[in-house]
C-alpha cells in the first residue's frame, strides 16, 4: 500500500516516520520545506515535488497541517487529483465546519474524507503514544485503521464526519480552561505564603490529583446523577467563598473562581443546596439547549473497556 503524507512538521514528521518504520508502508512525502523530508528519505520514503503528483500515486493520503486555511488549500488539490475511493485522513486540528464542507465536496467526486486529529503532543508523535479521534465513514475507517495504528496507540472511531474535530476541540479547550484555573489558584496559594513545590506535591495527593479528570464526569454529569450528593452544593459554595475571600484579602485576581461562585449561587437559588456540588453543571446544559443523559451501564462499559 502506498501512503502519502503531507506536512512533515513537529507532529507530522514523527507520525510519517512511524508510518514508514512501524507500519512498513511505502511512503511518498511532501512538505513546503524540502529539507523536512531528509529523515524520511533516509528511512526509505520517496519525495514528491508537489501535492498533485503525490495524490495521483497513492492509495491513501494523510495530512498534518497548521489549520483550516492550509487544509482547504490542500483539499482543493486533492479534490482535483485523488482517484475515486482513495481516502484522505486529515490529522490536523481543524474546524468541524471546514471539515464537513471539504467532506461534502470530495464525496461528490467519490473521494472519502475522514477527520482524525491527534492528541499526545510532539513526544507522543515520536513514541507513537497518540490518540487519534476519528470521524467519518465507518467502513472506510475499518478498512484503513491499520494505517492509523502505525501512528498512534489509541485509534478511536467517534462518529460521522466532524466528530473527531469536535472531540479534539472539547479536549483542548478543557485543558486550556483547567490550566487557567490552576494558574489562578496556585498564585493564590503562593501569595498566601505556601511554598509552590510543597503546594503542588500536596494537591497531587488530594481528591482531584488522584483521579482521572474525565472519569467522574461519566459517573455523574453524563448520567445526570446528582443525588444523593457526594458533597453538598452548600458546602462547596462555602469552600469557594473562603477561597475568593482570601483572594480579595491578598489582592489576587480570581476571575475563574468568582465565575464559579456565581454559578454556585445561581444553583443555590434554584433550591439545589442539598444536591451534589456538581449540580451547577446543569445550568450550562440549559443555556446550551441540550439534555445530556447516558445510561449508567454504557458509562461503566467504557470505564471497564478502557481502564
């Protein structure tokens, strides 16, 4: 099988090398910088001077590009040059809207497109410890999964086209929001006189530090299970008020904490004081106009399957 790989940057370069060395595929590669291809050529890949030439030769094409603009530009060339039934897997972090638009155009020409953004960073790209979050046609995914398996150790089919990109944005935004909150609370702790190393070492061993971030999300939020409470909202509100009071005393801006406290007060005003402290999450469901309900058995099956 001939695999084309376009985009040999920080993420794409190691992924393409793994496709060649671990997967053993015949590789044809292209990048805007010819020098980026040197380690790939040394590993047995062939260089292509342009995207069009690459597209006409391969059985499947993978792209790792900076963003939507580049994906659309490459997509136009692939549309004009890929043969019917030759799939395109876009490994970039992309806009779901752009992905779906490209998919529709290629589908009219009989060319399957799947979005498969990756998570794991440059170190994961090198080691192969990457999650690939795939959206698109399930039979095409099943047929070419072995190609993706050479790149990452967690290749996950999520749903129709665009689902992979949505999942990647959810993951990334959660991470950025968490890091913003962590910066806020750690500056509070340090300004209050606690050694930063000791603070970090301590909270790693507390409830939040010991659990995987998304596990409890499945057992409570996804199921809409807030009763009986693990920890009552009224008690959590007291904790949050103490933290924001300390921030005011020390002159530490607490924007995320104050927004959290406002959510808690709104939930208290709904009469939810005795319900679980995560009950304010329902307020966001209401604002977004969605009703999330997943069966407990389905959640437990995922936790059992994935560990």
